[in-house]
C-alpha cells in the first residue's frame, strides 16, 4: 500500500521537474525576443539559379550577422540552408545555397539571423519562386559568336609566307587547319613573327582572331598583332586570343591576302594555334 503511493509521489516530482525545465526554456526564449529580420535587412531577398541549376539566396544586412534560411514546399519548411561564407564569423553579405531546390518551383521560407550580441532576427513566412535554369555561359557565348560572325574564311587558306618555322611539324598550315591541337611555331621569330595567307578569292571580312601558342614557361605568347590586307591597309593592333578567350576583333574590309604580324609578345618561338578571318553572319 505504501509502495504505490511513493511511486506516485516520485512521478509527480519527476513531472514537476520536467515542467520546471520547460518553464526555464520558455522563459529564456521569451527573454531574448525575436526581432523582425526587416530591422537588419538592407536588400531584398534574391533567389537565383545558375547555369548548373544551383539555387542560391542572397541578402545583405546592415549589421554583421550569421544567417540561415528555413525553406520547404509547405509552411512546415523542413530544410535549412546556412551562409556559404561563414568561416565561423558573422558578416553582412549573405549567400545561402538552397540544396535540392528545383528551378521554377515555389517554396515557403523564413530567414533567420543572429548578431554578436545574441539578438535573434526572423523574417515573416513568405514564398519565393526560383527562376528557370538560364542557358549556360558557354552556349550563350557560342550564340553570341554565331550572331557576331559567320564562317572562318581563313580555314584551309593557302600559306603564302611565314617568318620562320621551328620544323616541318610546326608549319604555317597548322595555323589555318581549323584544328586547335596543331600549332604553327617559329624558330625564334619573337616580335618579328608573321604569317601571310591567301583566301583564294577576294572576301568580305568583318573580324579577325589570332589564337596564340604559348610555352609552359610563358614565352612564345603573342599579346598583340596587326592584319595587313593585300599589302595595303593595316588593321589593329588587336589583342591576341587564346583557347579560352578568342578575343574576336572587329575589322571590316574586303581582301584576299592577309598578313598577320606579331606586334608584341613574350619572345621566343612565337606562332599561332589558329589565325582567323570571319565572314559576316550568314555570309
Ligand atoms: Ca591549328
């Protein structure tokens, strides 16, 4: 008889202590009042999707804070993303990756922040719709190039003269074969390097490119070149391109024999992967 009663008392005591802990928690959270995120927000929430389909939220704050975003398909949110650039320190320019968010879909979200004084900030529950995946930079620049110019008239042109060739394997023809893996290399022509090509017939050209070769030690890199048309008009100097940035240079002329002259370089066995002369789009 005595025993059950004691157990009951213990349960009451246990319940009381749980209630006490709960009360302690709720009182501490009510001490640190949650402040509207708008108080520290200094830019709109921006939701973006890059060409790889990676979604991000950006926002800036007028104080240093550590930020995170809770988001999900419903009001219950369920996914949390934290500042990419945390590094353990608070800052005012926040970028948060939205892992798993699908471009074009709409989600509910709330942004939270905390500052060095322990203040907590939270935005109202709101929704965002991610943009669709944009066309990749690569295909965009490809489209631009297509819009910018037509065919490369220099591909397959006859090489009339070159300043020098390092060997038969590095002939001038390598600069007009349309192949990015072959190069014309001079035997130390440096800034005096040139290549003269014949397009076969007079052509209307709207722009040129000189895709320089380069050595692992940095030599043989052409930085600037000119194009002389039929032994007369000189165009440029233009910045030479490389495989990652072809640096299309606009040059409008009609001509058949084009001489590409290196104007400045890092010296040595200069030359080109490709020299190009473009027709107009659709031309
Ligand atoms: Ca080539």
